[in-house]
C-alpha cells in the first residue's frame, strides 16, 4: 500500500509542474482541470463542458473591478439622433403614400372606363361630340359678334369723319392749314362792285379752297354779297379797305387760279384795286357760321333696290 502511494506520488510529480508543490514541502491543491471544473458546475463526468458565451469571449473583461458585471457602452455619436431618424421615416412614408394615391386614382379612372359597357361608351362619345359642336357654334357666333362690332366701329368712324368734313365745308368749325392770304386795297371814294367779290369767291372754290373768310366773315353755301350806300356788304357785314381774304387749300393752285387772265385778281385791278397774294404754310380761320334750320327742304327717302 505504501509503495503504491509512493508510485502515485512520483507519477503525479512527473506529470505536473513543479509549482504544484509548495516550497515548504507541503502538498498544494492542484489546479482544477476542465473535467473537475465541469464536475463542480454540475456537469456529469465524461461530458464536455459548455463553451463560454460569445459576449464573454469578445468582452475584454466579464466583470467590473468591484466584481459587478460590466455593461457594454456605446458612444452617442455612433448612432443618429432619434429626431433625424423620425423625420426621415415620416418623409419616406409620405412619399410612399402620395405615390400610392396617384397610382390608385389613375387605376380608378382607367377601371371606370374599362368597366363601362359598349352602349355607355357610345353614349359618352355622343355627349362629347355634341358638346364639341356646341362650343364650335359658340365660337362662330363670337366671331360674328366681333366682326359686327368692328364694322360698327368702322361705320361710326366713317360717320364721324363725314360729319367733320361737312362741318368744315359748311363753315361751322374753325379750321387751319396751308393756303393763301389776299389783301385788297382801294382808294377812298373808289368802290369795287359786289360782282367782283363774288367772282373772287367762285375762283377760290373752283381752285379747291376748303374754307374762305372775308374780313372775319366765314363764307358758306348761303353767303351773299351786296352793294349798299355805305359800301359792299358780305352776309350783311360791311367790308372796308383794306379787305383781308383768307383761303385754305393748296397755295400754289390757288395763286395760279387767281392770276388767270380775266380772272378774279385781274378783274379787281381793273376796278382800281391793288392786290397782294401771299402763300402761307399754316393759316388759321377762326370765324364760324351759324346754320339756319331748313324751311322747305327735307331728306329724301332711300331709293328702293328695285328702282336701281
């Protein structure tokens, strides 16, 4: 028995490191082997012990210095803040919802037409065609109305222009323009007959004068010239030397017409009158006539188309 113990002691001393024996010669307790550790943890003999967890293997230290289990800490900068992630999530959800609504509306419109029967489609096409025809008719009517308005404006402009021309010729409005200014002088005691003044007026009209004035008397269609004991009168107003005659028209044409041999100015000179003619680029005639209402004449009715 003693030899057997000594043999075991030697075998143990050969297989174990020298640190198993205390320096004082007292046997020390050998380090627990994996099998012994497993046995102490309640693992049966012959079964391998469970490996340590991955968290324990990866962690530098499984226990805190005070013996309390250490918890892994994560830096705040390593993950985005919750507010930014929530805003991003809301934006993604809104975009997805909008896309889904657009797709749904288009699909609903397509499905609504696809689900219609052939009769309904024909009726819908007829309604659209009828509405299109109505719009075309309205457009045509608007075009006609526009043309009527434009023609009405044109007619009004023409009427206004005609009224202006008639007013100038009748002498009811002041006028201005190029023309000639004639000065007639006679000596005291010398009289120029009324016929010479009438001849002057007719020569000016025939030469294209559009307005004539004799000593602030506007000459019109009903103007008359007469001889009285006091002298010559035009429309009842006495004219005296020097007599100023203004006529608006083409200056050159008027002057040439007045100087025709046997014409207006030679006739005045034959009656001992002295005449002077000046061309004017801008001449004003400010006197006007007051028209009397016609007593006998009335507008004639428009001729019937058949009479033409």
